[in-house]
């Protein structure tokens, strides 16, 4: 792959939301390829802190029920549009991945470095999804980030959100960035 192709892929990456997904399964080989890309993210001291809890098929209902129950527990009501959206979102995706990080038990590096390693793994996943024309979206609902029991997190393991994935029929989403020249300073 040429450098220009890599940059083009990066520029094509978008958040594609679950309500834009179609009912088409993501093939096991494709999902494994996306996860393999995540596994090659940079990692200081080679701690490889990323952990992924995958919800597919009927398991998506478990996360939908959990998220809806949390919404009600926090004062929402079942007639709210928000409640219906929270309950429906995991079911619109073909795959929902809980993005977790296992802290180095020796704590040889700061917590934030392992968070950044997880974020780089997610970026790799996002780029692979783009290459496969799979929509994806990283969401960090408080229900999943704050609760340790639902995902049965191990000691030193944290969850930083959900990665929704699905084939889609979204129209081309045009994006813009301000010029990089506005964001750099050369130190002399």
C-alpha cells in the first residue's frame, strides 16, 4: 500500500451510527481481521492492554437490556424516545464490542499510556472497518463505563465504551478539517 492510499483511507474514516446499519452479518473472517489489526497497535513496554468483549446475535439483547435498565435506574421512563433509542441501538448493530483495558499488574507505566494504547487499537479497528466498508462508531455511555459487574471486569480492568459495527447504506459523509498549518509550531 502506498502512503497516499493510507492517507486516503484515514481521510475516509467516519463515525457511522447504528441507525444507518443494514441487516447483514459481518463475516467471522472479517471480524477477526479487524481485531487482528487492533492487536498490532503500539504498546509501551509491550503490555498489550486492549481487551474486547464481543456481543453478537442474541448477546446484543443482553447489552440492550442492561443499557435500558440503567437508563430507568437513573430516572428515565420507558415512554421516552431516549429509552427506546438506548434499547434499540445495540440491536441495530451486527457487532457491539466493549472496549476494555487491562492495567499492567506491575504498573510499570502510567494509566494514561495504556488508555492511549487502547485508543490506538480502536483507531486500527476503525480504519479496517473503513477498508471493509463497515460502519463503526465509538460511544462511551456511563452505564457501561461505570459498571464493573455487567462485563465481569477483572482486577485492574476498565471499560472505555462500546464500538458499534455494521454494514450500512449511509450516504457519503463529507468531512472537513482546518489546515494542519493552524495546528503546528516548529520549535527552534
